[in-house]
C-alpha cells in the first residue's frame, strides 16, 4: 500500500480555522452540483444503479457538503459555572487526527460523503479506501476535492482489496476507523482497533421490517414495501427484507404484493447469491410466491431467512396477531437499523416509535431513505453506537477537551470537602 501520512498536512489543517475549512466544503458542494449528471453517469456505468437513483445519491453528497460546511461556524462547546470563585470552565471539540474511511460499493459517493465531510470540517485528515468494485466512482469523487483546492495530504485515496483495508486499520498513524460493510468484517475491524487502542465507528447492515397493522392504508403500504424491498434490488442496508403483517389483512396484502412484484426486474447476480438461503427456507416450510423479485410466505420469525441479512431482492412475509407481537418480531433479530409501521392510529404509531428497537423508525413510509441533518445508524449488530450524519457525526469525528482557567491568583483545591 503506497500510503504515507502527511504529518505536516495534519498539523496545518488542524490549525486552519474551522470557518476557513468550511469554505472548501462549500466549494465541494458547488462542484458536485455542477457535475451531478456526470457523476451520476459514472455511478450507473460502474455499479449499475439506475440513473435517477444515482443522481439522488450525488444530491445527498451535495446536501452533506452544505450541511457540514455550516458546522464550520457551529462547532459549539460548553461554558458552565465553576464550583470555585474566579475560575472559568469550558469544553471544546478537537480533531481526532488521521481518520481511515473504509466504504462499500452500493453507495459509492453518498456514504463516503457521510464520513469524509464531517471529518474534514472538524480538522481531521482522511485516508479513504473505497470498495474495489467502485474505484472509478471513488476517483471521480476524490477529484472533486482536488478541484475545490483542498490542500495536498488532507484527503488521500488508496485502492485495493480487503488486505489494503486491513493494513490501513493497523497503520500506527490512524487514530479512528470509520467502516461500512459486513458484520463479519466489522467485527474484525473492531477487534483490531481494540487491540491497538483506536476508536472505530461501524455501520454493518440491517434486517429491516415493515409492520402493517389491520387499520393500515394498504395501497400506501404496498407502495412502501415494494420500493423498500426491491428498489436498488434490495442492495441497501436499509432495504426491507421482512413484512410483519396482521393476520386480518395478510391475504389482501400478500396478493397485492405478489401482483406488484411480478412486474419488477432485479439484479440477477444479487438474486443468485440469495438462492441458497431461499432454498433452505423452502425446505423448512416457506412458500415461494414469486421469482425475480422474490416474496416468501409461511415464514416464521426464527427461520434463518428471517434473521440473516441477504442484501438482495428477497422479502419474507411473517404473520402476527397484534401490535405487541409485531414489535417483538421486529426486535428479535441481530440487527437494528431501520423499521417501519403502517397504521392510521396515532396511539399505535407513537407506541411503535417508542418500542421498536432500531436506529431509524418510519411511520407510514418504508424503511429506506435518510436526511443529512439527522443521525444515521443502528443498534445491536448494526453498529457500535457511533452515528453518521447530523450533529451526531460531530461526536464521531472529534474529541472533547475540557479547559479550566483559574484567575484567582491563589491555590484553589477542587474536590475538597469544605
């Protein structure tokens, strides 16, 4: 791996006032806006994402650039009263240092923007290792930062397979690893970082459910499920792979989903990777209702196909008899990224919002989609507590420093019983 951290770049970038750092991010946003269609075409050409979705992904990076640029003047600390006279007490944010960003292929520009932009505005330098399946996209995105005039050494792009990522995780100058990928690889990153005393922020997938209660608007629910389950061929970490439906409307919902799913075309390679799990579920008693965009009925909540992330165009239907049972089914999986409920009862909606154990909860919408001004991430095996986007990203990519200024001119002893 041809990577040598620029300690001079780190020192200089850290010393650059945050509002000045933000100016580079504003320029990044402007260049992304001007090159939106060109970048979208690169995404479509390299990973096959439909043009409208690819353009939407670039727009998310534009939004993140502008949002995080605003943080150049909003990196608030705290000033609080001291318990002693003539003493000032405050806290400020500081950069962590060198950040390693390791990203997946399915969102080759949006997800890196969630990591790189907040890290930069806080004064960190970044080395970015994209998926080897999206290196053209990565090169084009990195060029945007160069075109914006970002100083040399502040953002480095390295390419290669997982061995390069492992070397990066273990590099002695890297202080924080921000990783998006599989649960298995995320665990290896976490172990390595623990051994080396580094911070790591993990985003590791989901097994997301849409709950449809007996009072739901069925047409709206079908629209949300079809998009969440089969949009992008189910290759989003927030894709719906479980429909948890009240028994009173199971038949009607299932029939409507089958009719819509039959009209869809999906990524055949993604479906083929899911085929062993589908066949195992059928052997266990599940029933395959559609091919292509695959729906499975007669699935129980504990079947492996209802527990394990497939990352493909497969969705299972699980019957329940109550809201309480639906919440239990939703929560009883290793992941906890996104969940959704369709109901017209405000009491049930707010109960679900409180009780569903996931980082994101949607009411009367599917499981996919996020907005840059709010935290993104999940619980349990989806991550390790750190968040991307929103104000929460500032905590991920910075350290807190507490500062006391004693101007009394005499020794004052704190924590002494007076």
